[in-house]
C-alpha cells in the first residue's frame, strides 16, 4: 500500500515510515516541522497547513475545501497516516480512503480550547472507527487510556521503536546526559544537560556515546526515550516517589495537559468528565499519581528502564553493570520489535 503522512513531528512519522517500509509498504511523508532536516527531509510546503495555518483550517472546518484542493494530488495514495496532531484525521473527511490515527500526545491538540469543536471531533472519530475507515492507536499506554476515556472507543497500544536512528550504545564519554526543562544541580559534573552538551544537528550516535541518559520528564512519553532504549543505552527515570516530589517543586511534568500551557485556565477538562481523576486536573496530586502509572517509564513496554531515588545510585554503577543493563535492553528490544511489527502487520491486513 502507498500511504500519505503529513505531520508536524519528525520522529513519530519517521518511526512508522521505517516500519511500514520494512513490511513492504510505502509512505510518502511531508513534514511541516521546522526540524525536518534532522531526518534528512525538507520542510514541506502544504497550502492550508503551513505554519499555524493548519489551526485555522481545523478550527474553521475547511475540510471540503481541503478535499477539493488535493483530491487529484492524493488520488495515488491508498490511505493516510495521522500522528501529530491526531486532529489531522479530520482533514481527510471527504476522502474515501482508510486513515491510520497513531496518537503520540493528548489527542485533542488543535481543538483543545473549544468544547464544541472537541466534542465534534470526538463524534467524527467514533463514527469513522465504527465504520472501520479509521484505525486508532497510541504509542503510550497513557494516551491510549486518555483517548479512550473521552471517545469511549477502544484504542490499540502500539509503542514506538525508533530503529531509524541506527545508533548503538558505545559509552566512550565518561558522563551521563540528562534531559530536563530546568537545570538539575550536580556539583560533581558527572552528568550534563543535553542542551549544554550537544549542538543542534548532532548525530544520534553522539547521544549513544554517553554512559547513559537520565530523564526528568516534562511529559509521559517522549520519542527520545524510545530512541535511546532502541540503542540499548541505559535509561534512568525518577522513582514515582521522587518524581512526585519534583512535580510538587514544579520541575517535571509541565506538559501532561494542554491546560498547563495556559495557566489562567481552570485545571479541568472542558468536556464533562464522568469518571474519577479528571486527567486535565493537573493541580491535584492524587490525579497525577493515578495517571502517571500509565506513563512510558512506569506502565509502558520498555521493561529495562531503571528507576532511581537518588542520582548517586546511578553514579555508583560500574561499567560492567551498565553493560549488563544494555544487554538486557537488547533482549527486551528483540521482543518489542516482534510484537510491534506483528501489531502493524495486523493493522495493515485489516485495511
């Protein structure tokens, strides 16, 4: 099959393109991201979607206009792939072709501030899922559960692999690389912040040359974690107790809800949430504790992620211990690859 992917994120669509190519299918990818050259692709020029134009196209529901503009150009494609944002699935409303919606983030991005528009998107998804025009999946257990709680339809969990980097763990740099929105104090210099250590355009292998990667997560799922895990590079996350302490200090999980991006808004879902633990109530500790269990680092398929209470526990690991972790990751990755490819094969057969 020949698919079209128009996307605002370089990594999620690149992961699917790699897998689909391995399975004998073709994906023509147009990246709207300003980082598209990182994966060796030019930034696409798509009328009605360039820059922030896609927000207006979605909010004003110009789907019929989009169809008329591209119906001839898109004839050669057998189906469409929508990842970031998932709401791009709405663009193909008038195209009589299957749509794969693979969610890497809270799925309402693009309609998150308008109750009526968000609800209308929900109804569109539900209708198209039932008619089997849309196959819907998520690359994190969190986004699977989150989306299901709003659309009351089953969402398949298919985690990302990120084999496209080609990187392999080779710890020649005697420091740990850490990922955080804020600087984390380390007077010993045994870890260095990613943005201080690496320049724009760095190779993926450069990351894999560090002893390991320590994450103070801003979200529940990031593509960099998948990339590092596939490289069999030891990956470290705070234990739940440590994470919640950092959360109360305002140092982690700053993007688990779109409501956080506009602080004056109420910390609640604008759609009626009929169950306990409204996931957009990010100010409630018990709610965050409940939902964080579905994150990639606590509830995902990467079983060899290492949790820590204190960074010193990481710094005391020997070279042999790090290599042992890496070897376990390789075994786990072999299982993950088989599972993920099997799931995508099943999806493709169903279209």
